[in-house]
C-alpha cells in the first residue's frame, strides 16, 4: 500500500454523503458506487497483515448490547505501538510502517475515515509544546481549528480533542470538510487520531467511533 500524502491532506468524504449512509449492516449501494470516498479497489488491498495484527483481548461479538450492534476486532497497529477495537466492517485504505511516520487509515461503510498517525513528538515533551506544534501543522495547510484542547482519555493514554475545518476543492465548487482529531500520548509515543466526515457532527456514527477511541491503548 502506498504511503498517504501529507497528514492533513486526506481523501475526504463527498458533501452530504454521510447522512445517506447511516444505519447498520452491510454497506449501502450508495457507498459501494461512490468512488470519491469509498474506493473498494484501494480498501481491499492485499498484505494488510503487515499493518494490522489481531489483538483478541479487545474483540467484541455482535449483539444487541454491542455499540451500533456491530462486531469488533481487537487489533495491533502502527508498528506494534497501538491496540484498539474497531468494527469488523472497517477496511484498510492506506497504511505505512515507515519508522517515525507510520500510519493506518480505515474507511467505514458509513462514509467516514478513521486514521491513526505516529507523531514525531517525544512523550517527554511538555503538552503545550506538543499541542502548539500540532496547531501549527493544521494552520500550515490552511485548515481552521474550531474547537481545541478538550481533555480526554482512552483505555491507555491521555489526550486532547480538536475540531478542524478544511476547504476541499471539488469539481463544481469547494466544500467544507469536518474532522475530529485527538492527540493521544502513551508511555513511549504520541499519536494523532483523525476522523474525517462530511456531516456537521458525528451523531450518526458516534457509537462505533467511540468504541474505537475509548479502547485505544497507546503503548
């Protein structure tokens, strides 16, 4: 799989597409036919075991009690530095194991992407320095932070939450893409979690995203 271009230049959701894809089960026809966002040729690539290994302690069977009634797989990613529980229906779109720049990007049938990037910051750096560098990165690509530095925690890690808007070029006219982003630090590394979506909020997909975020173990 090819390495993704700059961390803040992700493939983005087509405007309005998320609302059409709410609900559980298999991807709707609109998802499988929308090549702007959900490219099955890219998402179903071989060699995924290079970037993702199973972590059974975080498995969760599908049931009426499971978030969004989905089945979740525990996995190890980002060169063995992160565990999380993600929906079985998510597919790997792009990934890299390049030291210092490892990442993995998933796509959901509900038309959003969920990516985790290794940061070059040291886990011993002061929070203010880490967050200032991150905000400088966002500004350097013309994006706008609309909400920032909200404390949050994961299963193993502490972090800060951000909301980010980007203007995305499109064939007819630019549109605004929204992202929820988290800087999370563990004992040995920091990562950026980036969720890119086309709706104004994540209410339609909140359950499956929160399962992934809350189970995140940054080692």
